[in-house]
C-alpha cells in the first residue's frame, strides 16, 4: 500500500512539472513577440538619442571651425622678474 501511494504521488509530481513546463512554453510563445517589440522600441529610442546627440556635437564643432582655441593660458607671474638664484662671476683658467 505504501508503494502505491508513493508511486501515485511521484506520477502526480511528474505530471505537474510537465504541465508547468509546457504552460510556460506556451506563454513564452504568446508573449515573446510583444517583449521583442518592446525591447526593439527601447533600443531604437536609445540609439536615436545617441545619434541626435552626436549630430548636435558635430554641428557645434562645425560652427566653431576657424576659431582659435587656446588650451592653456601662459603663466604671467609677478615673481618672474625676481632673480631665480645667486649670480656667481667666474674666470676661465688656462
């Protein structure tokens, strides 16, 4: 009697696992096109935004063509007139 009960429980468990597997498989087939469409729309928006940003940057660079751009301003210290070190006068010896 104990073996029959465990066999029925085992078969019931296997049947539930198989039904859940095929149920998920059917749901995926039903919802996959909507999911793919949603993801493609999001990717299109993201790449479109990047493309527009790149276009704006290129237009800004084209507008500035011919301008002189200074990356570093020369250092104009007030201390540059001061002596850097001590001057030593020397003579050459032959």
